[in-house]
């Protein structure tokens, strides 16, 4: 792809005069997170916590998309095995959802059982369950008389899209939000099924099952122990902090619970483990601000109060190690001594020098060493596509004349957002014909925009928005609007252009743009699309004061979704949508980063998809160069099918919208 070079004379004026603008978004979101942390209180009694914990588990199930399949056949299949000193490893797959299988390894000690067992969950290390760090944990356990089960997390290891390793998070993992589930929920569902598997084995004592994992695997351990009471003892490693600290810090979407901070904090999730045993391992040299001991202790202290209410204050403890992020030998020694006490009833829980470990080549532990796995070992791509098709089919039976109800429910899926009440609008001067304007909201947000006044008495307004900010708007499109003599407004939406968050950009690093903003918004029950829509509403309040005769919004890529949402509740005469996704249906893995992380909206495919957004309201819409979620253009043949489907939905909803579908070369 070529790089677009903007000549100096073509550059748009900057609105804000200072280069050192406060990072309002980071400050505001951190303040919201701090308020959320403070509002979650410790229950006053055991009965109060019993009632609160039942509700909390229900909320977690709903927002994580957790599914339970206790009666589903495991269909365990062994594809290979190998012997170690004092143990045997079996390479397996087993059914976690109907028709969907996970890849795993079962470690059995020599001798006669039943043995206690431990589920080992991995974090973001190459080779997933077969990484040396997790082999070492499993070997430490199996050589000490435990059955150990290591499982590839959803989308990782042998469950990647192709034969090569890939990161299961970012836009790929976030695609699960659109079908109404989460990467966290997929992992949790798998891990509960892993406990089902351990309980089914004659070699395992089902009353003595533990769980441990590091980093993202430690996060899995915490959630599993909280949601599955068959876990008698749990050790999450370098993973416990506070949910508050996840806001504007570096985390994977597998550690994200949408709306999580709205109804809980990490201390309460840890409290769900009470009165069972919990030991939190933390590293003094950890560099991730979310997992440093300081944050862990904040959650530990509040969780300890819950354990105390449950009469189990001594069942929660923590250890701090002079290590960095990982599952180090001294941690394994501490793990072994503590599990001996909790799952075997021997020793005093103090560190026990573990056996020597000897990790083997990852290929030796592969369920599919020839990389020719069964189709039932589903990937995020195949699962999102099949579930999306199913959701689209279910929408065909929706009641007619539902336009109003759909518009109301749209507010729920784009999330909580504050009204952009205007405090004042400042004009900072004029440059090259552009008025430099800032709309200040009552919350202190500065929304910068450029206004090119109409020639003569023309009262038509054309508002441009782009995911890359106003500097990414094609200059030719701006010049064409000038020739029409319209009032032109170039708006930097929340998180874009001069409203960008430098903190978020730095944290994103090599990850897709809006990774930090999207995750942080979702934790707080919001979406980037919702924040954009709120900015549009705020600016529209000012536009309406100018008494426009005609309002057009020209949007590009993901911002088109925000424009459509805005038009569902506001009078917009014209929408021009460039490169807008025509559906949230997952189509292919290649091109997954064509759109940024801003595009994702939890449950949108259950709500109705882009075609429903197009059919709401009474707006004239031009959809130019519509694309799939991977950026593939909608070809002429499929465009005719899409147009037919649009008219069916429009009739079903009883709306009066009008859509013209265009490409560069032809118009339908």
C-alpha cells in the first residue's frame, strides 16, 4: 500500500494551539474506573454475600457469554503418547461444545490412583500449552503424584486459524464480541469442560482438583475457580491486580469482561472462591502495571474481607517473589508445597523442592503432529462465521413495524455514554478560510472542529468524520463540498486526530489502533462507536442552533457505523458512507485488521447487523464501496442480493429510509 503524502499547502489548520494538550480521555476514563472501584463494597454478612455472589455469577455468565455443557459427551480421543521418568503423557482432544474440540495433554503419574489433579492454564507464550514454562509446571506436578491437564486456550496453540502460531486477541479475539460472546467466556467454557474431563477419569479423585496458570493463564485460573466450585484450590500467578488498573494499561481481550467494572471488581471475583483455598502469586519485578504487587494487594485486602465473612479468612493468602513475569522455579516449589497441603493433606504448605524437569520438543506433545487436524477443532474465524450465520437466520422471524423498538435497543448495545452538554463553543481564529472551533462539554471534554462557512446564504451543512481524524479525509471530497458552497465541518471524534489519546497510542504499540480505547470502553460498559455517536450528538446541538436547511454527514470506514447510529435518533437528511462494513458477519481471517478495534459492538449480530442500521430512520443514504469485515469490496452480484435483503428489512421495520449502493464504477 502506498503512503499518502500531503503537501504543506494542503495541510489543514490545527484547531488546538498547544502541542501539550491534556489527555482528557485517559484522565476521564481513569477517573471513571476509580469511581467504579470505590463503589464496590464488601458484604456485611455471610447471607448478604451468598445472595450477592449468586447474582454476580449470573452477571458474569451473561456478559462473558459463558456456556455450560455438563451433559455433553466428552468424546475423548488420544492421538499419541510418550513416556517420561515416572509418568506418561497423552496427546488428546476432547469435546468442549457441541461439535467443537480442544487440544490438550494429559499427564499421568506411574502407579495406582486415584490421584489429585490440577488443570494448568497457559498465558501468552509461544507454543501455548506446550511452551517449556507450562511443561515445567505440568512435569513438576505429575512427578509429584498429580494428574495434570494442560489445554490450549481458545484460538491459541493448535487451535490457531492456520498451522502457524498467531495472537488470539486484538481484532481476531474481539470479533467474538459481535456474536455475543467473549474470548474470556470461550476460555472459561473450555476450562469448565476440562474439569468435566478430569472428573470423568478413573485415575482422578474428583474431590481433589486444583487449578493454576500464569499471566493470561492465571486470569483463566481465577475465573474458573470463581465459577466452578469443583476447584478445591487455586493458584493464579502474575495475573491478579484490579480491574481498575486494566483501564489504560496493556492487557489482552482474553482478560476483558464487557461491563465488568459496572457491576464488580476483581476482589469480588476472588471472593467467589471462598471458602475454598486461594493462593495468589505475584512478582516484585513485574513490569505490567496491571499485575504489580501494589494492585494485587488492593484486591487481596478486599477479597480477604469476603473470605472472613464466609468464615474462611485463613483460606486466602498470597506470595511475592523476587522475579519478573513468569512461572519461575521458586514459584513451582511454592505451588507444590501448597497443593500438597490443600489437595493431599500432607505437609504444612511451605515450599517443597520440586523434581527436576526436562521439557521436550513441542512437536512431541502435539495432538496433530502432521498439522492435519480435524475440522471440529474450531478456530475463532470458523466459530464467528458459523455463529453469525445462525444469528442472521434467527433475525428473519422478527416482528414487523419494530423500527422504534430497534432504535431504543440500539442504545443498549452501543453502550453507556455521557450526554455532550455544551458548556461553551470557542472560536480560536481563522486560517485559510477555516474557523478553528472547540466545543467544550460540561464534563471538560474539548471537541475540536474546523468550520468553513458557506458562501452567500447557503444553509446546508456537510459534516465529515474519519477514523483517522480530519487529516485523513480525502482532500478531493472537501474541495467538492466547497464547490457546492455548503457549510463544511471537519470533526475530530473521540480518540481521533486532535482528540486522540497519546497514552492509548503509546500503549497500543504494534497492536491495532483503538486497542486500548476499545478495551477500556468495554470494561466501563461503553463502546468507541457509542463515544463517537455522543460526540456527533454534542456537535449537532451546536449545528441546530445555526438553523441548518440540510444536514449531511460524510463518514469513512468505522465512523460510518456511528453516523448510522446517530441518524437512528436524530434528523439527518443525508448520509454518505465510504468503505462502511456492510455486515458484522465474520468472513475471513486475512484482512482482519482492515478496520480498527473501534468497530466492534457486543451483540450487534443478535440485535440486527448493519442492514438494520441502514433501515432505521428516514434518511437518504449512499453506501459507497461497502466492504466485508476483512475489507473485501462488495461485488456487483452480492450487492444486488444485499439490496434485496435491505428492502425486506426496511419493509419489516416499517421504516422510510432510502439507500443507494455505489462503487467507484457503477451505481445500482
